[in-house]
């Protein structure tokens, strides 16, 4: 029954309530980010003005200039990229092999392994902090990006294995059979046949794992002293004055760190949607 024809008043009331709810949620989600952008372009003297005056106060790019000129922030960006990209590449490589084995082969204990992977992925970081610190120290990886990559693998590998295994299960077996009939080895089948099909899932899991590694704070704080990533650098950011926090520069640094993630999501949004919805509907 078409509600718009039978009861137009109720129809427009429901539509109005729906769009009002969408507007409220949008404002709730975007307002902190918009306020951070405004703060990042504001002078220090204007930060404590009333909201109405603060929004229309004179803006400046001085905060961004000082942030990009800060060598500590520059090093933090470099180490964040190294740790994030390194952990994602290793996780996707290991996760792809593990997902192929768990999704295609039958062997004893497969379900137990999957449950262990799921349990590890939801384990709190603080629970393994002490043991991991001892391991990294014994390997002489303290204050080294390699130590961060090793620590990040704890939560990126289980995530990639779990997601990719679910995706591999839904890939038609006829693709592998055709490749094997043509004389392809299992490794050739994986790299030349399954990987192209898995690309949406690889992009999705890789991007989400990179975001987790990029924003990670606890391990970066614990396992480094000077070669720190941007979340720790921003948390410990200090300006020229020891008595006042440079909130404008802190907001500018936060925006600089956030924008690359937004760009990545926008660039790969089609792959992300395909990866998240793959296997949801079976024909």
C-alpha cells in the first residue's frame, strides 16, 4: 500500500522525522571535526573567545606552518608510514596464505585455529604489553620501527586472516579447478587467479589494518623513546611556551594526520564497499 497516496500527512511526517534524524546524526558526527578545523586555523589569542566570535574571528595558516616545520612531527609522520605500511604488507602476505589454507583445505583442528584467531583479535592490548615489551627488548628492537611493526602484527594478522578467510570461502571452486587443469601450481593459482578476485577484500582489510596501525598509541608509547609515531607526538606536543598548550598547532597536526586516511577511504571506497559486502548474498 502506498502511504503517500492513502495518508499524505503521515507520509510527510515520517519523511520529515527521518531527515531530521539524519541531520542530527550528521551534525553530531561532523561537528567535532569541523570545530577542530576551525581551531587549527585560529590564532592562540582567539581560542577562548565565545563560540560566535570564535567562528568568525580572523584565521591564519601559521599553525600548519609551525607544525610542518617541526622536525619531531616530520619524524613522527615518517615512522607512522613505515610502521603502518610494513605491518599491513606483512599481514596481507601472511593473512592471504593462512586464509587460503583455512578457506580451501580440510584438516583437523581448523575450527579451533579460527576460534583462536578470533580470540586473539579481541584480546586487550594491555594484557600482552609486558610480555611483548620483554620480547622486543630481547630482540634489541626497542625504539626501532621494526619493533613497532612486530607489535602491530599482533592485531593486524588476526584481523586480516579472519576477514580474508570468510572471503576465500565464497570464491567459486571452479576457478581453482580450471587453473589446476591448465597446469597451474597451487602458488600460481593463488597469485594469478585468486589474488585478483580477492582484490576488494585485500584493499578493505589492508586499509582498515593501516588505519588501526596509524592511530595506535599504546604500543608506540611503550616501545619507543624518540622514534615515535604521530599519535604519541601529538599527545606530547609542546609549543614555545611551557605554560600554555598550543591547541591550534595540536589541532593542525591532528588534521594533517586525519586527511590522508580520508583521502584513502575516498579513493578506495568502491573496493571497500565490494570487500565488505562480498559474500553477503549468495545466489
